C-alpha cells in the first residue's frame, strides 16, 4: 500500500493520512470500547462493600453504559453530520477519558455520572466505527470488522485480567482500578489526532430513510424490514448475555468460594478465548458464502456454558469460560459483520448500525439489572444462568436469519421489480467482494 509521504501529488480520495494509520486509530479506539465497562466487574464486590450498594443497584451500575448504548446510538449520525466522523470519534475519546477519570472522585454521584459519560462516549463510537469501516475499507469489510471484534475482546481481556492487580499497584483502591483506564483512552485520542489535522471530513451519513447525497425514496424504513429486525435481535440478545455474564460471573464465582483474583482471571480468560473466536471468524469469513454457521456454533457454545455455570460453577469454571469465550467471539463478530455485509452502502450501514445498536443495546441493558434482581429474589445463581441459557434459543433463530446471504433492500426490490434490474440472486452476491 503506498505511503502518503511517497505520493508527489494529492490523491483523489479524501484521505490525507495513511490508510494504515487510519486502521491503527480505528482499532485502538475499538480497544477502548470495553475497559470502562468491564473493569467494574472484578471490583463489584469491593464497590458494594465500600458503598453499601444492593445487588440490584450494583446491577444498575453495570447496566448504565449499556442503557446509554441504546438510548444515545441514534444521535451518532447527527453529531457526524455536524462535525464529521473523524472529529466525532476524537470528541468521543475525550469524553470517554473524562468519564473514566471522573469515577476517581469520591462519592456515588461521581461514580454514576462518570459511568453515564463513558457510556455516552462508547455508544456513539459503537455506531461511528462500523460506518468508517464501510466507507474507507469497503473492499476489506469482513476483514476489518473481524479485526474490530478482536480489538474489542483485547480491551475486555486486558480490563478483566489486570484491573485488580493494576489498581493495587497504583493505589486508591477500587477507584484507582477502574480509573486508570483513562490513560488508554487518552492514548487513543493522541493516535487519532492525525485524522483531525488532515481534516478527514466524511460525506454526511444520516440515519434517515432518504439516504445521503443522492436520495433513494424507494428504500423502506428499516423498521419494516424483517432482516433488519433479525440483525437487531442478534445484536441485542448476544449483547444481553455477554454483558450480564461480564457483570456478574466474577461475583458469582466469588460467592461460590473462588478468590476475587481468580474470579477476575476467569473473566479475562473468557475475553482472551473470545479473541481466538474473533480471529477464527476473521480467517474464515472471506471463504464463507454466509454467516449462519458462525452464529449457530457461537449460540450452542454460549448456551452450553451457561447451563454448566448453573450446575457446576466452580468445578467446571475453566471449561465453561473456554466455551463461553469462543462462542462470544463468534457471536459478536457475526453480529457486527452482518450489519455491514447486509448493507449495500455506507448510508444503509449507518442506518442499520443505529437501529441494531440502539434497539439492541436497550434490550441488552436489562441483562445485568434483571440478573441481579433475580439473584436477590432467589438467593442463588442457578435461575439467573438458566434464564440466560433460555435466551440463547431466540438468539440462534435471529442468527440464522441475519446470517443468510442477502441485502437489506432485497425484500422491497423483490416485490417492486424494474426493467433491467438485477435479479435477487445477483444482489445477494454483491457483498461478497466486501468480505
């Protein structure tokens, strides 16, 4: 790939900074989209003992970022239209750093306020990054979305594994443990600075059904699309089971007699194996005609691990974490990839990303809170784990629908053919080049 400093004349593309630097910035931003959330889980017992939070309120603390993911996702395109995608992502890294740092301050208000700020930053970034990938890496969409998933798991694994020992090293108790991650998000902003200096202003990408640039009035709103809802429920349900487990598995294992350090390591192990799952998806997605096998395999593994946790949480912990990690890696990679692979262009990808992450994360936000409330009601973890296992059934059904090789607008164009229009099979083959 040619370097920008080797080109004597400007290229016709809007990219003034090297593509490799853009990819590095995107992936480093992705690494930062999980530590602010995941780092709370290993310290949840310490937070409860220090502040007196009930299990339900602790569940609310872990659910707040996910609730922000759902409520604020539709505003991502408005911010992008106003200041551009690159500047919007830079602003989100600043907001993320401020939110994590705020949780260092004493008092519950600062803890909850900082959590809302970082949730807002991650929410908008969640929507913007897939759109950037669709626009600038359209010939390597599957590869970049796979690497994006790997980066998400790297951030989660790092936070789950080193939060407690790192917090002990820097001091300040649990506040230092969850506040130290502001350094990583500040680093992501510094790496992203060349994109701001280059003035990388993408064309408007609104999340309305009129599209961007050239309006396409024939496109139906996504809320009328069965495929769009399948993608949304896949994203929502896999997020629900993942975040519920990330929030409560360390506390569950600790209550069953495991040390807090080892319980945190279990969460880190799940995330590390999730990287392997995402890498497997990345290696195979370009050869696959559709993504159904990835969704089904991930669902079976995740569901089986939840049943195992219900009946033998400590004895089989390593086996359950290996299964859950690999399954979650396949599921998140599939859920993120189908958003762009089922979209014919970056405008539709932005629309689909906003819907899937807006509605999907609102659904997912109930997970940690409901799990905590059910634990309080039953004084045990069997019923909560079995409830999550039952949710894997509709998740698998949604994965089959979302993983089939077709386009979001095929449902509509199949019923309104025009002269010379390509056949549905031809449209279905369109995204193959993006993988």
